[in-house]
């Protein structure tokens, strides 16, 4: 993915959102690591593979929710 050109204000907002996402992911990253080391290689596929995939998808959902929640809320400028 290519870097996106942002204004200074957008970059500041992106940095703030990235920090929040990073803080939220620390606990999930540890849960994923524990899952990976808890089973022998032969048992990482199948059920555990899908559990890991679900956890990674949850990280994406949380990141998306954070991004939406941190955006400035704006009202409509015209008639609804």
C-alpha cells in the first residue's frame, strides 16, 4: 500500500488514531502469541488456525471502529 499524502491536520489525526490502535492491540497481540505457543505445530492448523484468523479480524474491526470514532463529527451544510 502506497503512502497517502495528508495535510498536517490529517497526519496529526492519523498519528492519534495509530496510537490508540496500537494501545488496543497490545493485549490482543499477547493473546495471539499465547495461542501460537500453546500448541505443537501439528495442532496450529484447523480449529486453532480459524481461532487465530478470527482474532486478527477482530483487530481489524477494532481499528476500523477506532478510526470512525476518532473522526470529527460534522453536520450537514444543506437541507436534509
